[in-house]
C-alpha cells in the first residue's frame, strides 16, 4: 500500500521540526579566539546553557555564531566588584584592552 503525498509531506515536516528543535540548545557557528596574534581555540556550536571556559586567557574573540555572547575575565562567568563583562553581538569581534586583561570564559545569550 503506497503512502499518500500528504502523509509523506507531514512526516517530512515532523522530521524537520524535530531536527530544528534539537539545534535550539546550541549557538550555531564558531567562536574563534587568539592571544595576541597566536590562535588559541576554535569552538563550534557551543551549548546555549552554562558557563564556557577558554583553554587559557584570550585577548581577541570573533563571534561567528548566530547568537550573542558575553565575555568574562573570570573562569566562572562572574563579575567581581569593579569589573565588567563584555557583550559581543553575533558576527562581530573584539579585543581585550591591555588594562582589563584577558577573557577567561563566556556565556551564550538566550
């Protein structure tokens, strides 16, 4: 017995919806980091949840994901008194100012 076109189309839509839902908990794309001119790390599709630590302090971050991120100077994504985080929009990049020191972690903005 052959399946009807509408049933086949409905099944395809359901599979596509399930695939898109599975990607919803990730910031699709890459985050590239450097320390000065030396590449440090390339992070692909980071989770949208929690704090992410860089392998070492970085002075340059390029956000090539589809989500904004927040950069922190601490390894636990906290803001000590007198220090600020840095908001980095999607498809942009930023350099740490020498006086503030390197970034050590980031979170994905929901």
